[in-house]
């Protein structure tokens, strides 16, 4: 089994995109893999050679890339593509989505990197101020019998409390991460989704992600000639998204019981309401596969718009908080001096 760290996200994107392009130009899968080997490091060449051998021995492309421990979204695309036959489209579409995910992660890190560095630097300054400078100021004022104004007292109290407030914030983050890793992540898929979907900001992105996944995969399977029930059966068989295994089973049972697909989606609470409207409209005019594909693109655009708005807000907000703390520290040093000068 290969190590996942051997293929970073952007490397997976590049390989899949090039592989999809070569397949579209008429290369066979084995020819495309052999061609791409020459552009990779020796370790990755060995891995692709092994994959090619596995394919020659009858392994599916999904199983082959599963050995490389590629991203679950890509593996699910390949799993479905094996059934509807368009491997080239699945590789290119999957690489586009993975590229967007990689870009969002890098954009987030780019926005947060400098403010996080400043925050830790500021914590160091606050520690020095609280444990070195502030006691000296207080000793000086006491020896000179200088009483500070009430506003200055409040500022100094706030400065003393800031390290605890910031530490409490980071403690909450660590605690939240531990709760997710050791409790929420171990819950059954549906129960985990029900917990996560109650968190306001996370709920927005989960609903968009669920809507996109369901619409894009169902669209591809319908375009491949499968019925809705056959497509849902495939979703049950895939192993990369456990929630959709359970969800596809639930939807399939309700469809067999006579309920309409758009009604099931509307009542579930896991998807955008617009998805149920798209399904109803697509079924009415016999163009469900195409409309689901178009809708999946809209969900991606909506998600990217929300991410960009959050990124635009986060950095100025962090800089503003840092600036306020710096000003408070400056006032805590300057205002008592003015008070002392006035008392002379």
C-alpha cells in the first residue's frame, strides 16, 4: 500500500487532468499512464508502473487509484465512471473539483498566515508587558503616590485579561477539535451529519456540498443510461462517502414505497430546497440529467462565492482586533505618564 503523503492534493489534480486530456485525445489508459511516467519523480514512476500492471491484470481504475490513496471525491467519481463509461470526463471533472478544493485551502492559509503570526507575536508582547513592564509601572506609581484615572485602571485590567481571553479562545478551538475527532467523527454517518448540520456556518456548506454531490453524481449516472433507482443502488455500493450510502438506501426505500424524488429531497433537510425544484422540473420535461448537471455547477459557484466573502471578512477583522490590542497597550503605558505629569 502506498503512502498518501506521496501524492499531495495539487499533484493528484495535475495527474488526473493530464490523464483525462490524454484519454480524450485517443490514448488508451495504459498508454496515457506510460506517457505520464516520464514527467514524474522516480518514486511516482514506480507507483504508476505498478498501477499499469494492476490494470493489465484486470483491476479496475478505481481500485488502482485507491491503492495510491487518492482523495475520496476522486475515487467516488471513478467508481461511478466505471458504470457509465466516461472515464475521461470523470478524471477531468474530478480534477477540476479537487483543484478548487486545493485552491480554497491555499487561499484560506494565505489569508490567515500573517494574522496568525502577528497574533503569536502579540501574545509574546502581552506576556512581556504583563510580567515585566506592568509591575514596574505599578511600583513606580505607588512610590510616587500617583493614582491613575479610572479609565486607565480599566485599560490595565483589560490588558491583564487579554492573554487569558486569547488563551480561552484557542482552548475552545482545541476542545472543539477534540470533540470532533474523538466523538463526532466516530458517530454513525447519519447521526454525524445530523449533529454537524446544526452548527450554523457549517450547516450552510454541508447543505451545498450534499446538494452538489448528489446532483453531479446522479446526473452522470442518468446520462450513462441508468434509471434513478439503478443510480441509487450504485450510491449504496460505493464506500467513499458513508453518509450517501445510508442516504441512497433511505431514498431508494421511499421511492419504492411510492413517494416522489423531489418530495423526498424537500423533506430531508440535507439539501438545498432548489434541488427539489430542479428535480421536479427536470422530471416534468424529461431533461433531469442535464438540469442536475447545470444545477451542480451553480452550487459550486455559490459555495465559492460564500468562501470568498468569508475570506474578505476574516483578514480585516483579525487585523482590526490586533490593532485595537496594540492601541490599548500603548494607552496603558502613556496615560499614567500623563497623569503623573499633571500631578507634579
